[in-house]
């Protein structure tokens, strides 16, 4: 089964793009991967996977890194 999903982030697109450039976008088991595309003021993650478990793993990986970014951004802004 081929699955896909999109995550659209409409804030801090430039910084998130830089953050995710260092990340591996295709996983060793070749069951899933993602692409990043910057469009004006937003960033789009296009995720593809061969099964539900692989899709969930990629989505979790992306959202965890976004959550860490949000927390550190908040600490830096608030001191």
C-alpha cells in the first residue's frame, strides 16, 4: 500500500528549512521518506510511505523536531 501525507507550517519557514536540511530524508529501510518544499511564507513536507507504520514513524520524526524547535525558540525569546 502506498500512503502519503502533507504537513504545512506557515511560520518560520526559513529557519525550519535550514533545520531540516541536515536531516535524513530517506530512511535506510526504504519504506518511507519525505521532501521539503519552501513556498513563499510556508514550508511543505510531502511524506510518502509503503505502509501505515512507516508513515506514522516519519510523521512522528518531523513533528518531534518541530516541537523541539518551538520549545527552543520560546526559551530564546523569553530568556
